[in-house]
């Protein structure tokens, strides 16, 4: 079969944006799933809302911009920007309807069964009304700023995602309009006194109920809540003299970007709707009428309130210490003995933190170098790096200031690290630095030894409790040389060397993947063992997908575990008949990236920070690292086998690009995330048994001498 059939214009290809919407639909299914505890369903619903916010701010905004700049350019799926926007609008409107159907028909009734409910202004009894009015007078009213909109007072510039109330006013038969911003500094919901269970009212409902107090000289004809979303994808001047200053300026512009969406209440009076549509200059397709509270992201904070433990998943009981570190007090000794692996959230991320803390305190440690992409708000990693600098260590930290929506957080950390005496690099011109790398240089008796941690996820102790990621510790010399060379390239002007272990993007990672896939295809043609298993967050790169189709056509069995975007379509005759795609959406966010190649019977396994996307392969600094240790290889294969066997949280993509739950009729239910907890607990218990077992090499009887007994003889 000739390769001409794999022309990119003919290949089966899912549009990236549409594939992402399918992913968000899978998240919404978890909110609809009555088998999940009610608070977890509420959290999933809030995630779909925050996901969609970012989707509009970045992806939809990007397509809208392309509609103007490159209107006739087709994407890999054959869609022009205008056509894609039409499809997106239709699909998102349907998604909104499903979100609010879930909220009203599924979430609220289930919540009410637990004794908790949301009420509106008209539902307040006399006692509650008195309490709410008192709260309004003391807390809410002083914060509000009612704004009239007329010839002398123009429509205010509204921040992206701020919640607002539009009011239609009347005085002397003249119609006016006003705006009140719902203050984000106050809680979005308020618990009111109740004789039965817990009762809440939304902040905007209170403000709407009290509008006559804000516009005393006018009659309130109608009102509605609304919210706008703006283009928030930063345009940063990479040539600016100071990158930090350039990013800080761009962050301010983010709040004033072009409008990409208007959310508005479904029962909004036509006069207000006409007023907002005209003054905001939005088309009908950019308006999303919602049958319920505008902006469901508030449910994330609602989830974090104190609730009966039965309303959530059982508390997380992480394995600590991980099996690989059980029995060791000295973390450096453990790594010297062999390569070690920690898999969070199943095993405690604290052992990564302890590694940095130990390095900060150890008098033999000379230097610490680390790349930080996203860290928590109260990061123990940052604290340890600051402590290390105070203790006289040479501390170098690359803080990626362009980590989307974490720019402000990272700028703050960069300044604190610099103030503490750390050498801080803000990134590399033209490329985001996304690799997860940590290097500790230690003076030992016979040498200078380099200890390394390489991971698939961020050095973030908070997300490490909900993201599935894997990290490897090693002090092998070749890894040490590679990581030192990587940091020299990132912090200086060193020429990129020939790496012995690491595979780096944008230098060689694309070629590496293409060659590995071609190697499997060649092995299949020659009758040798072949096969590919890949677990990533996203698969969208056209060239990689083309090579995968060719490998499938050659007879290679390819198994994909893709959490989110998947532009490859499996099971298409003549292209992908030997490819399967599984997506797992569960309690934890699948985040680890694992790459397995059968390699003619001598399997090779790699892990890293990169997804199979254009941005990861060509526009970021990414690191892929091999798993060489045989025990760790076996452990990785066991992890992959468990994930591939999941029939509870998994969906299978069919040849039409649609996802379906795994058919588990007659099969035992297997939740891979729960099963992995069991695996790592069992592994740790086995290690503890080995440590407590008697040493068979000891003599059974040890005779006592007079010196043992002393004066007692």
C-alpha cells in the first residue's frame, strides 16, 4: 500500500476544538453519574464550567482571530475558521443546555435529599428576609457601586468573567439602563438561618431583591445577571528588555481583551437583551442564554465547605513512605542504591519535597537547580529552595513566567526567590520551558555526585493530591551529565550537546517519536514483535498521527490512553484498524505521560512532560527520560495493564470519533485509580514484611560468653 493514501488532506482527523468539547462532555457525564457522591458531582460540574471559561478565552478566541487574519485557511480536519465557529457555537449551546439540565434536574434534587438547598429571594420567610436585609445593609450595600448608563455616563469597561447585573429603569416615562457589578470580594452564596437543614441564597439574588434601594429615584422595570468572557491569550513581546515587565503589562491587558462570549439569563427582558447586544457588539451566536445561575464555577468553593464525609469520596490515604523509600532514613542513600519511582497521588508527593528539603539542609550539598512551571500558593518546594540559598547553597531556578493563568503567581515567586539570593531565570526566549527537572549536586567521599528527579507533572504539592503523575529519582552518571548540560543550555549560551539519556524538545523529540514509530512498523513488516502503548493528555500533532496510521497499516497494534484532545480516529478501515483509544475520567486527573515501544522484543519505556502536540514538540522545552531499571520497567507495565483494564471510568472512542462507556456486562468492575492504590499499598506492605523478616544468614543460636553476662555469672 503506497504512502500517497496518507496525504494529510485525506487522513481521518478530529478537529482539536471539537475533540476538546467531547472531553468536557465526558467530565459532565461524571457530574450526571448518580453513583458518584453528590459533592463530587458538584465538583465535576464546576470543572466543566471553569474548563469552558478557559476554552473560550484561549481556543475560541484564537479561532475568531484566525477568521479575520486567515479566513480561507483550513485546519487538519478540513474546516475553515468561520465554519468551525458555527459548529462550535451550535455544540456549545447544546452543552450549556445539558449543564443546566444537570444542575436543576439532577444536582439540586440530590442535594435537597441531603438536607441542603438553594432558595431565591421570593422563597425567603419573614425571619430569613430580616436576616438577609440586615446582612445587605451592613456588608453588601457599602461595597456596591450602581452605575447609570446614559449620554454623560458611558457603559463601563467590564473585566472578563466578572458577574454583573443589568437593570432596566423608568422615570417620567423615560427608559434608562444601569449596571451593578456583583462584588467578587464577597462570597457568591450565603447560608441563611433555617429550621431544616442548610439553606443558601446566591449573592446576586440578594442584590436584585434590594435594587430599589440602589436606584431610589427610578422604577425597576426588569433586571438580569450577565457575564462577558474576553480573549485572554497573552501576546508577550519576547524582545522586550525585561520579560517580567512585559508579562505584567500583558496581564493587565488580559482583562480588557476582545469579547468572545456573553452569558445572560434565559428569561431576560427583550429590552435589556437588545441593550446589551448593541452596546457590547455581540452576534447572536456569541450570546449564551442560561437557564439558571450565570457562572457555575462558584460550585468549586461550595464543594470545599465542610460537609458530611459521606457526601464525598472517601478521604485520600496516600501510601507514605512510598515502597521505594520504605526502610530508608537517608534519601540520598536510597537513590545511590538504585533508581526509585514515586507515583502520586497514590504515593505521597512529600518525598519529592523531602528530597529538596534534605538537599537544603545537607552540608555536603553544593548546588540545587530546578525548573518550576506551576507551583502551589504556599509551596514547600519554594520554601526549601529559599532555605537552601540562606544556607549558602548555589540555587538556580528557572521560573516559567509564561505558564498560562499562573503568570502572576510565578512572578511573585520569582521575586521572592531572587530576594532570598537564588539565581532566577525567567525562561527561554521564544519557548516555554515545560520540563520537570530537579538537580542536586552533592560532595561525597570519593566524588561529586549528581542526584536527579525527573517527572511527568509539576512541582506542586496541591495538585499532586489530585493529578496522577510519576517521578523518577536517579544518580546515574549519564543522567547527571545530561541534566547538567540541559541547565547549562537553559541558563547560558551553551551549545546543545548529544544527550545520552534525555530526549529534548524542540531539539530531537519529534524525530525520536517518528523514528520509534517507524521502527515498530518495520518490525511488524518483518514479523518481529511490535506494539505501542502511549498514555498522554492530548494527541493532536498531524505528522505524528500520520506515522501512527502508517504503523497501524503495517500491522502494529497501538493502544492509546488519551485523557483529553484526541485528533486521531481509531478503527478506520485502511488507516487505523489496529489502533484503539481509551479515555479515563475519574476521581483524579490523569496527567502522567508514558510511552512504551515493543522494540522487537526488547521493550523501551519513556516518560516525560510532553503531550503529542505541535506546541510540545516544537515550541516548548520538554524532557523525555527512559526507564532503564528492570524493576521499574515491570512496575510501569503493571500500571499500564491496570489502566488498560479499566471498565469503570473508561470510555472508548469509536471509528466515528464518538466516545462510549466500556461494556462491562458479565465482567468484574475495575476502577484503575482504586486498583493502583491497592497495588502501591500492597507493594509497601511487602517491603515492610521483607524488612521485618529474620535474616536467614544469622546463626540460629548465638552462645553467650562471660563478657556478655558480666558480674551476673
